[in-house]
C-alpha cells in the first residue's frame, strides 16, 4: 500500500537581524521575561528547563548554569522532574553580560518580594504570580502575545533554542570546555555580542586547522 509521507515539520529560525529586533522589543518587557529570553538564547534550554531553574543552579564563580530538571504540569498539578533525556543533564557556560544581568535580576526579584510580600516558594528564577512554579505553557502564552503585540514574525518559542543548537562554533567551544575544563571564558570572548551566534564553524577554522585541532585533542585524551 502506498502511503504518502507527512512532510517534515519546519521550524523557523531567526537570523541575526531577527534576533536583534527581538531583543530590542524585549527591553520593554518585564524584567523576568527579558532575562528568560536572554537565557534561552545563551543556553538553548527548553521552556520546561527554563521554568525549573533555581538560584542554586547558577554557578557564579564558574560562570555556568546547571540544567538538571524541568517543570511539569498535569491536571493542574505542578512539580519538578528529571529532564527530557539523560543527556539533557548538563552544565552550560554563560558570558559575563549574562551573569551581570542575573545579578541585577536577583536584586530586582528580592525587591519585588518585599514589596508584594509574596515569597519565592522554591527559590526559583521564574515564578507565577503566587510565587509557585511557572508552568511552561505560561512561557508560550507570553511569547506569542509578545510577538503579536509587537507585530513580529510568528515563531515558536522552541525556535529560540535552535539559535544555540545550530551554532557549530558554540558547540565546539562547549565541547572544549567539557573535556578540558578550560579556564578561559570562551563564551565571553567570542559570543558577548549576540550577532556571533549564527557564525558557521568554517568561518573560524579551515579544514586543515580543524583536522589539526582534532588530532591535538585526541593526543591529550
């Protein structure tokens, strides 16, 4: 029987200009969503992983964020569970500007708690209006409203994740950091400017340099 195949799902990915426009509009949004968007672009985290971030997951001295859990919501009940896959447990380096933004945000969050007298129940980066876990669907709803309000191109929030995943250069430096624990902040050096995120690996290395690089680290290992 000849069964027609369903065409693959296409995920729109923003180019450098699209990201720049997006970030300009995000500046006008509440502080928590500004931080959320920047973390999404810097780390490539899923919605549920972003919602599950706690302040204890920020390794200030190492300039890293630990991703080890995600928020779920089933039949109105919310909680924290392990990430989507085992490989989803990871530690991601973040640039200096992101650390500075997080410090400002933490101060802002504490000020809001004093003002509203609503406690942060689980020491989360992002909460709902009651200080409870922020459900992933709330992120989606806000993002779609944000795009529509500013007449921006309709994309899925998940598309922001691909800005990180599809950057071969970032994957390379992440690989370096994981296997060698480099003391240098490669992300701060090469990616402090958000426009670097769409660079291709061949813009940094020729084929010969890439082979030398692989051989060099093979000898180290």
